[in-house]
């Protein structure tokens, strides 16, 4: 099912209480990461940037792993 709305994902679906979510600044982009319980790293949920090349960067793709 496709749901078109101006609301963000977080406004529609509540986050789980045990999840740790934070925004991290990387190069020219802001990346929203979620702490993974099974690993010592984070998973990228969302990336916001004004540089179009950041959207082609595979390291910043949503779903990829990120380690601080």
C-alpha cells in the first residue's frame, strides 16, 4: 500500500522506547542513525544534504552500517 502524506515517518509511526536515535554530521550531510542492538554500530535511517553528490555516496545510503 502506498501512503502519500506531507507528514514525516516519525509523525505517523511512533518510535520504540528502547531505540537510540541521533543526528550525526558527516562531511556536508546530516545523517540520522539508529543504534543497533546486536552490533556495536549504527544503521543509517535518513540522510539530508544540499550536495547532490552525497545522495550518490554508497556509505551514506539508508540501511548501511555506520561506526562511530
